[in-house]
C-alpha cells in the first residue's frame, strides 16, 4: 500500500501544471481547451474532470492514469504540489490541429521544485475542440 501511495504521489507530481483562473483563455479556442484540460488534470488533480476535454490518445492516457491511482485517497493530508504554468507558443499542426507548448514549474512542500514543458495537441472533433494528445518534455 505504501508503494502504491508513493507511486501515485510521484505520478501526480510529474503530471502537474497550474495557471491563474483569472487569466483563462476562451474555452471555444484551442488555447482555452488546452488550459481547461491542464487545470483539471494537473492543477486540481481531478482526472475525471479532465476526461470531457479529451478524445483519442489523450482520453486513453487519462483513463489509464485513473486506473493507476484507483483506490488511492487524495485528501487534506495529501501534500499536493504547487504548480504554475505559462503559455509559450502555439503552432498549426499539419493534420489540422493546433499544438500548444507550456512551461510548468512544480514544487512540493516548499521545495524549489523542477520544471517541465507540456506539449498539448487540440483538434476539432464532432463534439467540439478536444485535447487529442499531450506529452511531458524534460527541461
């Protein structure tokens, strides 16, 4: 059980990003969709809330992450990471989507923390804009 909690905490810390709610982009844009996903998945650590923003590979990844942390309690006693993220750039994807790059800073329990970059791909699906893939890039 201890190993599962450690594994879950490490997975959560590795997956975290944050932004200011007041500076949110319009959810009807690729950037707004990407940031709603990042907020749910990484900032709030609410994987089920991230699912509606996904399709395809991204949805499969989130579903797999939900399975990995199944049964692990996250409550007030859990040391959640503090994360900030910043938008870096947006590029058109040759397949008709949009790739967005973010830099995230993750800190746990007052430590200096570490940085990661997140590449998020957003495409228009029949149900609207959805994150179709995302990946973490080491700094």
